[in-house]
């Protein structure tokens, strides 16, 4: 088995493998790399590294109206800057459930499918 960078000629096989899973086929914007695993000349797996932006919000405790207004200002400016930098998604990992409700209900955030996992590259291996 070998791992290598994907080439245009691989796309049909990538789509066939992807069809076996309930996962949308990506549009490949903001990709660092697309990789395939080949075994005896056949692609048996593929994956990619995608640029990811995480939004972090740290408000002062207290007045809920001010918290929501400051969140709106930060969110709107974050969206403007993301668009300017051609970022297609902003991820936010929520600890406080009240923020989740606010982001979903008032700021058009969607609920991600699956579990959020993290690998700290600089401390790995």
C-alpha cells in the first residue's frame, strides 16, 4: 500500500468510494491536500486536509443583551473577514449550551454531524 497525492484522473474512483458513505462529496475549496491510498493499483481510501477556521467568543459575564449584541458584532465582522479570505465555513465548538442556542436560533449556525475531534499536531508523535 502507498499513500500519494490525488490527481485529476482519480476523481471518478474518489466519487465511487464516497458514494459508499453518507458524506457529501466536497467541492475542494480551501484544501491543503487531497490524498489517496493505493493497493495493487486500486484506490482503496482517500482523504483530505481542509483549511478550518474556528470562532472563539469570550464575553464579560453579566448583561445578556450586551453579550448577544457583542456576539453579533464579532460574528458579523468575522463573516466579513472570512469572505475576504475565501473561507467557506466557520466552526465553533460550544461548551456553554446557552451559546449554542443563541448561535443556532439567531446567527444561522447549523448543527454539525458527527463528533468534534481534535489532534494537536505539534505534540503528536
